């Protein structure tokens, strides 16, 4: 991965992580760095899942891929916030 790809992944991960947090109701008590990590992982997994489903390269905006990424980010944030709340 090139340096520009790394920075792009961080920016996209931050956006996906933030959108995942916005989808969830209530306040999540996780740090911005953990949100970033969840967002990067969700973006990568969402892209991989979209490729498996064959919807990763469509004309225009890849709305299905974006929805998968946000859904995975929301799932990740909720799992981590729930695990941290039990401590």
C-alpha cells in the first residue's frame, strides 16, 4: 500500500466510522481512535463483501457497498461499546 492509499484509508475509515456511530441511537463511549479503527476495518470488509456479491463496481456511486460499510461500522461500534460498558 502506498502512502496516499494509507492516508485515504484513514480518511475513509474515519468517515465510515463516524457514519456508523451516527446510525446507532444514544451515546457510545468509545474513543475517536477506536472509531477510526472500526471504520477502516468496516470499509475493508464492506469492500470485500461487495466484491463477493458482485456489487463493488457499478456505474455511479456504489450505494450498496457504502451501505454495507456503514452497517458493518455500526455493528462494530455497537459491539465494542457494549463490551466496554460491561467493564
